[in-house]
C-alpha cells in the first residue's frame, strides 16, 4: 500500500548503495516517494539506483 503522505515527495538518502541506506531507499520508493540516492562508489550505487527505480515502478 502506498502512503499518501509520501506520494509525490522527494527523499534524499545518503549511503544508499548498501546497508541501512539501501533499505531506507527501497522502503521510501515502495511508499511512493521519489528517492534521490547518494553514495561513494559508482558500481554498487548504480545497481541500487536501478533496483530502487524498479521497486517504485512495480509498486505504482
């Protein structure tokens, strides 16, 4: 179920390519927020960005 309070909102998530940051990014996207992800390393970060995008599209 998408939370109407998060739908259309933008969330900045630091450390989004692993651990807690990754889980938060997925959870926010699943609730309808657009997640802006920041991370240090490109390869795992880019993979996570694609995953979060897929989750958001799947939940819509």
